[in-house]
């Protein structure tokens, strides 16, 4: 077995944690560790590894830059914010050893540690969803030959969202299998700003692209949960109608305004109830619960328009 480790990065300090874990511990060492700097204006990383640059085009392009430079049978992708265990190399070797030719990828089990002294925040609960996600490349190994046959990751996905699932769907459509490995990798919860959940709504445009590429049943195939886009559309429509009717149809405007208020309050309550209910969390949930529905709809419309000519 031969393997190369590819780590796309945007210069996070946690990159050194990943590299330290690869440098120590038991197990066969990789043929090479390739770090792909995806910052638009990169600065020296100060790492003992081969460093390539992908020009800030997103994680899909960064991973493609890495695996295209590899020469090993296997390419193991790691994110720059995970924490591999000390026995990661040994566990990877066990996972890949003896796999049949129809098995072309091995996914690690991802663990997201949550606080034990309080309820998790909305952002922490969202990150915890990585533990049950299929085919995420936080820790995923692919045979290099299948990456060559499929062309790798679709670089039209600009974020770390859906690009890994889309590649896995193409791999499965070719008749190959992806198996679950025994290795366990920790994915800590990164710090997030006040509007982090609002910025995440940009992923709705990526959903539009994946639907074009994989067909209307794509969500069931990747094991995803149906989102709230339809309810967000109703909420946003009610707000728009309340504004439009506000001048000439005051009674209708009040009715549409009540619909908007009730749906927004319901959305906020669903997000607040399982959380820590601190002052900061309450403020974050109230503000973003108002802003998320129109943002989600706007991004989805943008994606549908941008990718309307894409065919399966």
C-alpha cells in the first residue's frame, strides 16, 4: 500500500496539529504530505511539507491540485482543522489493506466533541452533524485511479459543501463502492462569528447545482435531511406581501404580517429551545432567524439561475 496525504488549508493554526499527528505515531508513513494553500494571497506557512497553491478557488480546486501532484496508489484527504489520533497512520493502513478493486474509497468516522457542562449552541449542533454525514472529506481516502477516471472534485462548488458528496455520487454511479473505515478522527468546533449561520445559507446555491448534476432524488441518495427552504419561501413571501399591501390594503398587510411573525417566531423557538439560552445566543438566534429565510431563498434563486444550463 502506498498513499499520499493531501491537506487543503487557508492558513489556520490547526494545520500544525494535523502535521504533528502525521509526523509522530505508529504506522507506515505516507509517501508524501502535500499541503495546498488556497488563500488568494498566500504567505509562508512554515511547515515541513510540500506546499502547492490553488489561488483561493475553494476546497474542491485545492484537493484537485493536491491529488494531481500525487503519485501514490491512494490519496488520503484531511482537512486542516481536524485532529487525527496518534495511531492514524496504522488505522489507515488497516482500513485500506486488502480492499477489493471495487472498493475505491474509505471514510473515517468523524467525532465532534460538544461541551459537557452546558447545552450546545446552534453552531455547535450544526457542526455535530458532520459526525453522521456521508462521504465528507474531512478524512477520506480515494484510489488515485478513480480520481483520474472521474476528474476529481467539481470546482464549480466554491465552498466546503456538497463537493464531496457530488464526487461520491459519481463514483457510485460508476459501480464502485465506498466503505466505512475503523479509524476515528476528531473534528473540533471552530469559533464562529455572530452571523455564521446566515453566511451558511450560501450553500443553497450549491444545492441547486447538485440537483442539476444528480437529479431530483439527490438528497435521499446522500442521506441528507430535507431542509426548511419551502417554509423559508412561505415566510419570505408573507413578508413581501405584507410590505406590498401595506399602502393600499392594510387589512391584508396585517394578515400577511402575522403569518410572517408566527413563522419567524416558530423558527427562532426551534433553534433556541435545545440551546444554552444565554443572552448572546438568544440575540444571535433572534437576529438570524429573521434574516435567514430571505437569504436562503435569494441564494437558491441565484443558484438556479446560474446553473440553469447544467445537465446531468
